[in-house]
C-alpha cells in the first residue's frame, strides 16, 4: 500500500505564495492520476488540481491561473505551486492518487494552509 505524505503548508499573507509537496512511499507509476484536494471548515472536500501520467492537467475554476500542479515520477512526488493566495484558499490540502481524475484510491493525511487577509 503506497502512502502519501504532504508537506509545505503554513501561514501566508494574502497575495503570497506557497508550494506543497507530496511524497509517495512507493512508485506512482501505477497511478494514472495524481491530485490535490482541499477542505475548508464546514465545506465539502473539493478537487483543486489534478494531473495525469500523460501530463494533462485540470484545475478548479477558483484556482485557474494561480495554482500549478506538476509530478515527478522518478522522485515519486507531486507538487502544487500556489500563487496570489486569497483568504478563501484557507483549507486543509490533501494529496491523492488514483486511476482517473474521478476515481481516487489513496489519500494523504493533509497539510494546513492558512491565508491571512
């Protein structure tokens, strides 16, 4: 069973940037899709960004143009670069892996991102 461990969360002012990393304990070649989700207090978990093994990406409308997802199979890692952060980006961010961008099977424990106004 592959485990996912997120890092890079923290506190940042609005307009700032943060980079999240997700390291897998095993190969991520088996996962066609890697992604980042987030869950704010009182809200449902939502897909923020996803990337397939072929390099195709998809983003939530709320983060398009501000966030960028990438993956490095050799390093067994996926990354989320977040720029121009807004207070509404505050949430726990989760790394996920799956077979498609709608079928997620493996989750990390999450990392808190807090954006102050």
